[in-house]
């Protein structure tokens, strides 16, 4: 399975991560708004959404702690 290979490349293997609904929604929105269809990064309207993105960065740090 592609996900297993990709995950194992980082030496951690697959595992379950529990996120709250709010954390999942923020992660999902972040992924949708910061990537192009080809997967490359693009921060759309970042200047107008600077406050939101700073708050999102804080929340994503909490999510990252759960994933680690």
C-alpha cells in the first residue's frame, strides 16, 4: 500500500492519531487552502488571512504534537 511505504520511509510506520472535530477541520482546511491540485504549496490570500493563519499555525502545532 502506498501510504504504508510512504509512512515507513520516515521510520515510524502507520499508526492511529486521534484528533478532535475542530482539529480535523482545521487540518483539512489548511490542506485545501495551501496546496495546488498538483500538490505544490500555495498560500492563497495569505496577506488578507494573516491572523487566521497565525491561529491555524498554533492549532496545527498542537495537532503535530499528537501525531508525534
